């Protein structure tokens, strides 16, 4: 298989409800990515686009066809990926495979979403669709409720008193907000302290408002090309060193592993093996902090901290820039927001910018050479891992 | 290939307070809710059995923010219960004050009834779910 490089990235700001369409948001991100790549729309051979809920947010299905048309990529094959919050990561992994295989040389991948435009009530209903509609939704399951169930289970399993776990969770959120404040692309750009997290309204016990990422509108795009082509286009190619992906069914069927998400451990192992790397080699990780508890669970399954120990590690600054591994220096989903279809591409955007040394100095991970993205759709329905490394 | 137990039949039984599951002929494992094949060994050869719906609470949450159309239900409690037969089930918990919805619930024994979600425009009809209450 050929080596595959990211040669250009683009992203809109992730925001609250706004008036641009999914097609428009993606077109903006895509044109920025193409411009960075020194490529034109006519050079794109395929568009692989993540979009989870466009049907509900604006009555738009098949957004990938309209996006390809809008940017002048005439008649190219265009696919849509629906993997909830992992949609764009799925798309990027597929793009990697198509270029690695030699079938394509230049693929545009990414995602777009208008989750904030939907409003809380409809967003809560539609995000619940990633759970089992026959055996979970009738109970009133919602996306935060899934992770709330995991939070109480985590407290019990690792014997961490709930109020202590909530303090650890609040520390995770506060760190995300701290970096988000420094990120012009984030939805939430203000300091929110541990105390403010613990005083915010309860959403699903024990998760409070600021334990939960906000919905967002936004888009992000990446251009993937073969190694040979990359050398003609940029002096700073970011290579995809490893990928992994796995699926799960409903929450109860994961009973042997909960609160761990088994699919993540499978996907991460694939990516580490492919890259020939270990957790210790990761300088940065943009992981799936849909909820503060989700960060603790993720960091452990990705191999950064022992099971049950990540909360303590966070409080000790080990997940900070300058710690053991810089986790979510972008602000993560918690501060950036979660525009489901775009989230995974937003993570790749961040890692690429960090590896190139192009982010705001106060949140730049100095000398970063290797980064990881971790994205979870639903309750583990789709889990994607990507490892990226500097090609210079 | 036919399902040994469809969602339709499972749903209709649950509306009668009967919890149906599948016992594998190859490995003996119990699979519930129903699937095409055994959850443990993937054999399609399974017998339909009736389960008791009794078990122990593994985790819980009280939901305060409702999905569209269900505002009248909040706050409600969701639990994961480990049935005595082994598998975990998701359901609601009733019969307690909200103030009792705390970590003390974990490990408590429950018995099963049901409630029907009437459905909305996205749900392809009504769907029953287990509703648990503390056994004591």
C-alpha cells in the first residue's frame, strides 16, 4: 500500500445556530483545504463526506452531491458517511484506503453538520436515533443519558466516590474550556471553572450542563493524496501512519466491558499496530470528549492512563500541554462544540495544524511529531482511530 | 433465513408482561433482546424461552432533558439491570422518590413490568419497554 498524506485542511468556526447551509459550510472549508493543498476543484477525484443529520436539520439528504457541485468538482463520485459523531473520521479512513490502494490519487474528505440549528428538543430526539430504536429509545434514552449511565458505572467499578469523580470530571471540562478560549474556531470561548461546572444545571445525573459538549454547526475538510503527489504539493506533508475502526451494537450487549467501549480498544490497537507505535509515542491526542466522563474513559482505553486512574492524572496535569500527553489542546468537543458530521475532520484539522506548528502559541504543543484522533459515534456504533505523523 | 424471534413478537409479548429471549442450542447462552444469531457463538439455532425479568441494578441515571415529544415524562430514571439469567437489559425504574435515585440503587434487586412508548413520527409504531421496580 502507498503512503498517504494530508496536504491541506480547512475548517469553519464551530458555532451555535447560524444561517449557512450544510453545502455552504462544507464548500468554505473545502476551498480553504484545496487552497492550502495548491490544488483546484478539478483535481479532486472523489468526495467522501460525513453528515449525520442533514435530513433532519435542513431536509437535505445526499448533501455530498450538492457539495461536489458547489465547489466545481464536476460529476465526481461522492459518498455520504453516517456514523453519528464519527462520520467524518469514517470518511477520512475510507479516503485513506482509496488513496493507499492506488485507486485514487486525490480525495477530498471531511464533514458538515447543523446540529445547533436543530434546537435542543429536535437534536435530543435525533441524537437518540444512534441508540437502538427498538430496545433503548422506548426507555427514553438520550445521548447524554448513555454517558450518564457509564459515569455511575465507572464510579462503582473503580470504587471512586461519586463526588470525587465529579470533581475529576469538572477538571476535564475546565481544561477544555481553557484551551477553547484560545481557539478562534471554537464555539465556546470563555473560561468556565470547575466550580461553575459543578453548579451548572443537571442534564442526566450525574452529568451537568458543562460536563456536556454543546451541539454545533460547522464543517471541516481535508485533502488526502499519495506520497508521490504530496512531494509535488507541499514541504510539510502530514502522513497517516495508522488507522483503525470498529463497531458495536447496543449498550447492554457490551456488558462484559462497560464502562470501557470495547470497539475503541479494537480500533486503537489496529492503528497503533499499523503505525508501529505505542501510546507513549503520542505527543497529542484529540479524543472524543462528548462528555467529561467520556474523556476519562477514552484516555484509559487509548492506553494513556490506567483504568480508573485518568481522573487523578487529569488533576495532576498529565493530560495538559507539557504533561504526559496533550489531550484536546483545541478545546475538544466540550469547548469547540460537536457538529457531528464534521467533528472527526475537525480533529484531523487540529492535529495537522499542531504538527505543522501553526496554532496559537498559548496552545501549541511544541515539537509535536505524532498525533492521534479518536472519534466515537453513538454508544460505540462507530469508533475510529487515526494516527498522523510529520513527513519532514 | 428466518428470525427465531422477531421484534414484533418480542414487543407483543412484553405488552403482556412476558419477557421473551433466545437460548442457543449450540452453546446454551441466552440472548435478549432478540437477534438473528446467538450473541455468544453466532449460531442461528436458538429456542424461544420466557425469562423472569428479575435481576440487579448495575447502573442508573435520572433524565431531566427530554427528547422532542416526551417533555411530559421528565424526570425519569433509566436503569441497566443484570437479569438473573445473565444478560443486561435497559428499562425504566419506577416506584421511588427522585431523591432515592442515587448510588445506593446499584446492586438492588428488581422485578419487571412494562410500559408502552406510544411512538412518534419516526418510530414505526408503538414499542413496549421493561419497567422495573424494587423487589422488597
